[in-house]
């Protein structure tokens, strides 16, 4: 059942992104989708490693909306710095603790930091990320802590 759902999702994505509904294009979409599913099933039979997605869908959608707003604000700030004649760059590397319980939550948090213009997740250490900021300010740690809190709120609590 999971494989059928994946085929439908991949084929739907192919059709939406291509926007061309001619028989050759649809045929290539079906072929490439089935080929990808074949590769995925083969990889899964070798290592059996799966990423479990335990996210709250509504919270995650709200987070994505918030993140897009933060990216836009950050983009504007970095653009102002680049276009300023003096280029007031204040680079800084600092550690940011994370509170996510799952690997997926940690990846979402690290990628969110990197997606925000002017910051990059440089290194992962147990319990924290090393972050580089182009225009560091004292508020950066608080802003990233808020991002951490929001990502953690997206995770479902799994009881063993």
C-alpha cells in the first residue's frame, strides 16, 4: 500500500511540474516513477533503514509559513548589508543547542538555519550545531532559539 501511495505521489508531482500532458511525457513520467520506486525498494531491501516521519502536519505547515517570512526578512537585511557602501559585515561562529528528538527534526532545524540568508549550519555536534553568521548581532541566538522551539513543536511525541 505504501508503494502504491508513493507511485501516485511521484507521478502526480511529475505531472504537476512538467505541465505537459502528451502521451510521450506522461509515458516518460510513468517509466521514471517506476524506475525510482524500483531503486528505492532495492535500497530498502539491502539496508532496511527508513526515516520515520513523526511530524504534526498542521504545526509543520504553520512553521513553513513562518520560515518563509523569516527568509524574506533575512534576505532583505542581507541585501541591505551587501548594497551598503561600507558593507558592515560582522562574521561570527557560534554554537546553537537543539532540542529536537528525531533525526528528521534536527535536519529540519539545521536546514532552516542554512535557508535563512546570512547564516549557515557548518557542523553538527552532539546536542548542538555550529553556525556561521555573516552579520552577527546579539539577537541572533534568541532568534535561532525561537526557530528551535518552533521546529520542536512540529514533532510528534513518540512513546515506545
